[in-house]
C-alpha cells in the first residue's frame, strides 16, 4: 500500500508540479444536533414622534457626478467578481489552469495618455477601437460592434507595450498579460486547454483585454514542416477569436509584434486593426529629452538645448533616448563615486552638461533604425488603421 501511495505522489508531482492532498472520507449522514425550540420575541412598540416643524416636508437629491462619470467610477470586474464563481463547475485540472492564468492579470498601473509622448494617431485609433466601445456600449452595436483584434507593430522600443497598459488603465478593463511561456506546454493538448480557459476567464471578467506580446512566436505563418502541436494551438486560438462576438461581455485581443510579416494570414484577418507605431519624430524626441533630464535630482549646467539633442538622435527609439539620458547621468555619478564614502546621498543633485549628453549619444547606437523602413512598407501594403 505504501509503495502505491509513493508511486502516485511521484506521478502527481511530475504531472502537476505539486504534492497531492489526501482526504479522509466520513459518513454521509452527519450527526443530528439537538433542536432547540425558538421563541418568538415580543414586538417592540415605538411611539411616533411629532414631526419637526422646522424641517421641510419634501427634499430633492442632487447628483454629485454625471451619469457618464458614474459609469467610469464602477469597480473593475476583477475586484467585484470572486474567482470561486468561475471555478464552481470546473474540474480540478481546469481550476489549476485558472490559477495559473490568474497570475498574469495585471492591475491598473495608473498610467495615462499624457505619459506617452507623441503617437497622436495611434492614441486616437486605440481610443475609438477599445476605450470608447467600453464606455459607450449602446453606441457600438450592429455594424458598429467593437473590433475583435488590434495589432500594434513597429520597431522595438517605440512604446507598444506601454500603449497597451494605458489602454487597459483608461478603459478600466481587466488586463491579461500573456506571453509565449504562459500558453505553450510540453504536454499534448494542454496548450489548447489553456487558450480555452483564457477566453473563458476574459469573458467572466469582461470587459477585458487579452494582450499577447510578440504574437509572431505563437501565430507564425504555417508551413509544411510545422509541428502538429503548433498547428493545433493556432487552430484553437483562431476558433476562440471567431467566438468572441458570441461571448458575454466585451473581450478584445490586443497584440504587438516586431515582425508582423511573419504572422499567419488567418490571424491577420482576425486582427481587424493593424496600427503602425513609428520611431519618434523630432518634436517627440525633444519632449522625451526634456522629460528625462528635467528631474528634481538633475541639474543641467549650463542649460541644455533639447532641440540640438533631438537633431543628433535621428532614428533613435524612445527606449534608445532613455538609455542616452541614463548614460549621461551615469557619467556624472562616476565622477562622484570615489568620494562618496559611507554617507547618505539620497538628496543629492547630479550635474549634467551638454558634453555629457553628446558623449552618451556617441556611445549609444540605435537598434531599431534598420527595421523602420520595412515596417513602413508592410503598413502601406497590409495596414488597417
């Protein structure tokens, strides 16, 4: 008997990566408790007081917020719906998948549109594609029903993931941050189950956004040498996308890609909005430098001309500009490190000169410049914005 239990524990640990729980079966008929006779309490008679003559007989209630403001103050579904309500009729295997996916739900981070510099066109399209259908569902019905999928594509470091987080924060949607490692499983059929449970959870917590980063890793174009497991996973994902409109509540699929030309055409057809996120232009780069270098702990000596910095960073992404500012600040800190000792330097003020920033630009090369032209050509041919 002991060997059987040990074998079962080993199998369970390999299968589910945790130890099993053993329960002892008790008698079905619970022991009857002695019933005590309840006595009904005597009613309490309260004498009615005379009304105060100073108080008005009628009054009106004034709303503190308008109706559309009240709709925006509602508690998110992830806060008002317990997870037990979804798992009540599920098998133990499905419950484990729900607990796995629940770890990928990201709470609103407080970011807003003003935190993203530039990208005016992309912001406008995302507002009408995702945010407005959630705020005004009565408008987006019939032919105006919300789009099922939105693709953000562009060179790395241009703010695609940041845009997705802002959309979730502004719309109040439940945000599922899904990566390839979440869905792909080595056991046969498990990946398809995860995808199915994912869309069930998204429907339960609607309105919700399923965000898949680097979607080309999951939905690459199918070929003759493709593995059977990859083909089954794509089929399940496409099936769930086709059923989005039949589900209760609003569910969006928001994906980003650094190489959209590798995405399967069947997936592209279901991504009805395909938005190009370009490299920052001159004005946006100027705003980025001003944002990063105008910190309370940074002193520019002398005053730095941000237009000059923007002119010297043509082809740099937003992430590249941030790295330039970080390298310039680090050059100032390097000069202080030998003299810091063991003192507290929390309230220090780092001095940065124009030469520090120009040196940082020479050391930091852009990584996205070569991809920008190819993304623009793909957008002209396949874009839908």
